[in-house]
C-alpha cells in the first residue's frame, strides 16, 4: 500500500471539564487547552505502526478547521506522519461536509486506507467515517480494535454491543478506531523540532471544489440536569434498609 | 406532518429492545405514521414482534439472504430505496445504528442528528455533547429528510399491544460484496442483557483481577442483575469489552445501578446518569462516584460485597 490518510480533529483536551457559557451560546473555549481528538491519535498510531511494519510508504494527516488546527497537525507530524493537509475554515463544519472534503483529498491522494477516530469527543457525533465510506462507495469498519492487513483485503475486529465482530473488507476502505486498538506513543522533543520542517499544506473548501454546507443549527447550549444529592450509609445493614425503602431489595 | 421510518435492530430472531425505544422517540415527533423497516433473511417472526409495538402504523418486511449479516454496507442502500415519502429516518444509537445511520444519511446527501434525548419539535431536538457535559438544542431544516439516532437510555420502550399491518417489500438494492461478515463472538452468556436489565452491578479497577470479578458475578446472580464494568476494568483485562459502561461503552438506564470499586470518571458517569437509583461502594470517600450516588457506602469492597450478598439472604 502506498498511502494511509488519517483524520485529526482539534478538540478541547479530554482532561478539561467542559463548561457551558452562562448565555447558552456555546461552551467555554477561551484559554482552554486544545488537543488532538484522542481517538484520532489512536488512528494515527495505528497508521504509523502499519508503515513501520512495511505496510505503507507514507502517512498523511488531515484536519478540517481553523488555522489553529495546524498545531494538532504538527503534533501528528511529530508523532511520525510524513506530511499534513489542513482544510482551513473558520465556520462550523458538519460531518457531511467534512466527509466531502476528505473524499476530495482521497481523489487526489489515492490512499489505500483511511483511518479515523470512531468519534470526536467534542460533538460526539460518530458520523464522518461512515459518511466518507458511503460517499466513496467503499467498505467501512467502525469501532475497530484490531486491523490485520493482507494484500488487497483487511480483517478488522470491531467492538460491538454484542461482543466482538470480525469483518473482512476489500481495500481501499475506511476504518474508525476504538480505544483498545493501541496506546499512542509519546512525542519526543527532537521529533517536535523535526516536525517543523515537514510539509503542511493549507487548502480551502473552494480549492477542493466542495461546498461547506450547513444543514443543522445549534440554537442553545445548557448544562446537563444534575442528580439530587444522595445519602451516605454506615454499613451493609443500612445499605440494604435504604434499598428496601426504595423498593429495590 | 412527519412520516417516520424506524430501522429495526435485531439478531435474526428477536428484535433488540432498542427498536421499541426508537419507536417511543418517533411517536414523540408530530407525525401521521410511524413505520418500521425490518431487513432480515427471514423476517416473519421479527415482523410480528415489530407489528405489536404500540404506535406503529406499518411494518415493511424486506427479506433477502444478504441480510443474514447485518452490515451497514448492504443495509444502507436498501434503506435509501425505502426512504421515499419519509421525512425522518430513525435508528438506535447502539453500535448497530451508529454504524449504519450515517451511511444512510450520506447516501441521501443529508445531515444526521446523533443521540436524540428529547424531541422539542418535528425538527428540533436535544442531544448531549462533550460526554454529556453539555446539552445542545439542534434544529434541522424541514426542507430535507432528517436521519437521526436515538439515545435509547432516554426513552422507555413502547408497549407490545399494537397490531400494525405487515407489508412485504422486494429487496431491490445493488448490494456491494466488498464487506463480509466473518464472525460475531458474544461473551455475555446467560446473565440479563446489560442494556435492558432492570438491575446492573458494575465493577471497577479496584477489583484488581479477573478472578476477583467473581464477587461481582455472584452478587449479580443473587439479585438477577446484569454485569457491567468501568473502562479501567476492561482495559486491565478483567472483563471483555462488551461489559464496558460509559461514554465509549454502553449507556444504560436500569432501575438500580450498583458501582463497586469504580471511582466515577466523567466518561463512566455519562453512561449511568439515567439510572433510577445509583449505589456506590468505594474505599475512597472523595471518589467522584459519590457525587452522583443516591446511596453511598465507604469501605473495603472485599468485605462489603460478600457481606451484602450474605445479608440479602
């Protein structure tokens, strides 16, 4: 396989406790740490391991978003990706438009495999990979915990509600990865320096011939409903009594 | 008014409980008809189950051998061929629906709203973002079809006392052969299904080994409960992945949830906040699980759990 394309989304770091703005217009992002979506980091790690085993010649990372997403692409380059593409847009990008932009990049780059995180931890949509596979008319293997490549096909283990599902897919294909696929490597300082010299290309939706369509509007953001404060009990007897009081034991 | 198509989830013999919850969401949307599509190899019995769901107008029975494997790549084009005349197409936010529905949306060239937790209007919905730390109101355009997944923990299954008509529809899509099912390995065994159990007992990292998890199984069997686990316990290899409760595992809403040796990371809490009563047993009084627990007990689980089982008689 020549190339693997990996999607990297810039999101609020997973350690940040996200708070809703008092006016309900969004969530607080000022001064908040931003990172690569953790599932996308796992996707990149898997692509790098495939390349290191001789299964691919080049790993390309791609992001769609504001100019600041260059930071996340640099992180991807420091992890070991060979080059980066940023589709720059200051507007919100819905999964369907993201998938269309990725498809345009695929038509140009002709990768043998596209790997994405199973969802981004900001919008929690879990759509882009599936939409991309549909538009590309290629297989999708979502929520993957293992990929075994064998020539023109891949065998992928998926984490599904019933347990583990294994499917065989023809390449090229889209794989979206779950948490247990691997543990991403830490970036070392010399690699960060080296990453600064790797190519990072910026294009627009227009350059790709894709319209950034908006079908949905987020009109209001609210904090989740809080559960009422509970009681603490001293011992097992009191616990059982409390359960009996609620008709649960 | 809306005309709504719900995509049934099933294992070839039984409808998954997520289908009746999707119907509950569908009937909350102003509509003049909620239909269910059952795509399977032999749907006679499945369609009977679907026809009994309250509020369903019609069941579309689409039989084809290719549907013996429920793969998004083959199901999606068939659903697109059924989509004409429908304003909304809904599926469950289970791994089945999450895999399938975006593929349907993209083939239709329309957006998807994931994880509907409440219907505010025919094109206005609440959904969780940031692992449930924010709830967003999303509005869609009435000009286009809307594809959506339903957060099943937010809905109660409709009853099974209806009698909808069943219509056979010829399978007529161009089925790709690029995706093939090899096998499904289910690991849960005889215990109640985690997503439908009224009681769930979960264990966390504090169990410290696969062997110690027998404490959890034993208590669960006493209570007739399903068994879950935190991500930490799954990552440590104590239990298989399908037992994971939380943001990236299963989102559940049992009447009783007992968290044992689980600290309560936000990703875990997201998966249980619709539970009726949450009980937490943990040796750390500062554990975040106690912030959401209705009943908390601080102590050593290795003493408490056997004692609890004994005293429950």
